């Protein structure tokens, strides 16, 4: 049987994939499939020259950033307390310097009555906007901007939904979400009610993406579960051993999809377009995995099958997770999917997937085979061995040393605050992880040699990337659960060159989100899908960053805009930011 035909037969199990019997059948089918002849893997480019480990420095205090996320822990062990909140790196005032937006929680009563919608009660619970000044330090402009927030918030998504040239902010949380329109003068207006994007329930990660290539950004919002402050005791009935309940105890929740109508209004269309499977969504990322010109969506679900929504190109989507072999891990098991990113790590022109999860599960790395399917690459890549005893949340593919290969950075920390009592080999607070791409399909853990921050243990959650000091090296902001945020400056010593691309769409959405960029140097080609989404509940800089290695220029830069327009630039000098406008044809 041909591999593709076999996969189609396996996909028929999808209707029962979320039941124990269905998963058993799928695992058995996978065992049979593994005995079939496998397609030859794509041959990676030659291994890059040796480079030094990363070097990241904590500059939080030096840059004037002070933020502490509030989870409001209670004796009841309510699940929202475990989640933490996200962060965004973006330039809200178009001054060429990245600013920071932090999401924050709200107070919880102990106990909290069912039906309660938590609300912020004072400045310690505010969301925070930090504006970067010309000297590189940050100032808190939250009140001036009008972004204090309302409820128990968790996620943030950045995108220019009205194509006016100013980035807008969408904030998710428990009990409803908020859309803030950027007025272009340093202030924002809450347009949630007028836009129709409030939603309900418990929302986590969200993503701005043009689902139908009409030039306007739509909004996909994940919801975690149906939950309402239940009085349930989980764990042992003795002091100190009460634990947070497993997600399986609660019903799944379907996502929300808001279609941008172009007049400041959105229409909820999840059922209409087929992005409506009830899940336990925590992370979402987007890329055109099959190269058909239509963006697809990956959803990281907690303790159930993962979803891959294939864009059929006719305004509708279908879940291809089982067919593509990303619904489970290499052994056919589900896992606690939390953070995700969707980029091409092996430079073969096909976007790959990374998904973080809990300790004893191994982070899931899926290599795109180019035939609509993926290979579970955690074992052969070294990612599985490096992550077995770790729990990950925010994650990004990023080229920290500008050698032309995307590395992996993860914010880590367990979900259960007393996990050491029952599993002494695990830790609630963990150091961050940096996995260096060796260029041959393998990664090595260079965390221990990448700076003091990788020796510190945090309950890491959100993670956003962007070059906040514009020195050509990607920096990071990390949030922790009920703890401080950290601004990490990339000080890696390298002679490698770089280039940063600032795309401006005209027929396409102004941010260029969904554009696929192919950059070529004498060493080979790299690809990048423009997006502000991915990670966990966070939003990264929209600018596309490429490491050039020893090359001082890009031989060519080819862009496939969401509109379908193709554009090529030749011999583009590096070590600078280049603004690229979408042509009219």
C-alpha cells in the first residue's frame, strides 16, 4: 500500500479519534504504517560551521521594565491559576522601536462562586504597556494608552485589522475578550462591543490571520474548556497534597472565528467554515504546510488529539491532523499540547511544527514530508531526549546566532506547583531551554552555556521574540506564572550577518501576515512565514529576521504575498532592516 493511500485510510478513524477505543485503533494503525516503506527524507543542506553558544542577559531592571503577573492562587486549586499570561512585542507608535504589552490576571475569591466573572480591582492587576524611549529604556504608559484591562486576562494577539498602519491589540481571558483599536496618537479605544469580538467562556491563545486572502485580517480565538469554578478536590486528601484537576474532567470547548467584514465589524463563522471542533486549545500557529497558496492552522490541544485545519481554498477548512500524522506523538499517544510554532527549521522550503507539553511526554517536533504528511522527528533530532523531563509553554523557532538555521527557545515550568511531592525527579520551576540547530536535522541543548539566565528557575509561561534594540540579534521577553517578567537581551558573540524585512501589504493585509519569504545566499535558501502568532498566549514582532551566516547580502529575496502576487528582489545588502512594499501586480 502506498503511504498516502494508507494515511487516507487512517484518517477514517478521525470520527472516533478522541475516544480511548479510537486512539487505540489509531495507535495500532500507526504500528502497521511504520512497517511500510517510508518516503526518503528531504536531504538537509550541509552542516553549518561551528558557532559559539548563545548569550542572553537579563536587562529587565536596567531597561526600566517592572511587571509581575497575578495568578491569584487559592486553596481551592482553580485551574486558571496554573495558566499564567502572555506578552507581546510590537511597535504600537511606529517609531521603529519595539514596545511591550503584558497581560495580567484578576483577584479570585477563596472560594469563588460558580457564575462569577473575575474583574480587576486595582493597578496590581492591570495589563501593562511599556513604551520604548530613544535611549532604549521603557516607560509605563498604560493609563495614557487606556489599556488597564477589565477581567482575568491570559492571551494577546497583535494585528492591524483595519489596515490603517497602526497595530491593534486583542486580549483574551476567562469570561470574555477585548479588542482595542489603535488610534494612532498613543491611545487605544475598546471597540469590543462595536466589533462583535467579545466572545464568551475561557479563551487562551488567539491569532490574526487572513483566512480567505481578501486583504483583511481575521481572528481565530482558542477556548480551553467548559469550566465554572467547580468545587472538586483532586489529589490526596492530606495537607499539601491537594492538586489541580486534570483537564479530562471537564468538557471541551470550540474555538471562535471572527471574519473581518471590513467596516470595523466581525462575524463569528467557526461553524460555517469548519473551524469548530471542540478541543482544549492552548496554542495556535499558522503556515501553508502544503504549498497550495492558502494558509492552514495548527491547534495545540491539552491531553487530546492535536488539530491541523487544512484550508480547502473555497472558504472552508477540514481537520487533517490524523491524515498528516500530527494528531499524536510517534507512539500514537496524546499529550498536553501547550505552545507551538510553525516554521521551516531544516531549510527545505516546507514549514515544520514544534509543540511543547508536560514532563515525561517529550516535546513534539514534526518534520514536513512534502506530501501532506509529517514525520515525528523528536527522536532522531535529539529534541525528545533533551526535553523528556521538562515541561514547556511558550516556544519559538529563532536564529539566535544568525548562522542561517532556526534554533528553538522554550519557556519552561510545570503546571502543578507541588509536583515534586509525587514526582521528585520533576520541578515546578525550571530554567529556560535553548536548542541549537546543527543543520543536519539534529539539535543540541546549549542552555547550560548560554548565560546565567539559563541557570535560573522560573514557572515560565509566555514568550515573545523580537530585536528590541535593533542590533541584529533576536531578543526575548518571558512571563512567569504569578511572578515577574524578564527582558532578555541577546548578546551572542558572532560575526555572522543578518537582514530584517519589514513587509507592507497593499492588496494583501498591511502587516503581510501569511506571506511566505524565500531568502537565498551562496550557502542555500531559507524560508519564513510572516506571523505575529505562535508560542503560548503571546505575540512576536511581525518583522521577518534572517541570519545570513558569512554572507553580506541576500542573493535573492522571493515573496509570495497572501494576495498571490509574487515579488523578487536581487542582491539585497544585509546588516540592516529593509522595508518592502507589495507591488500592484
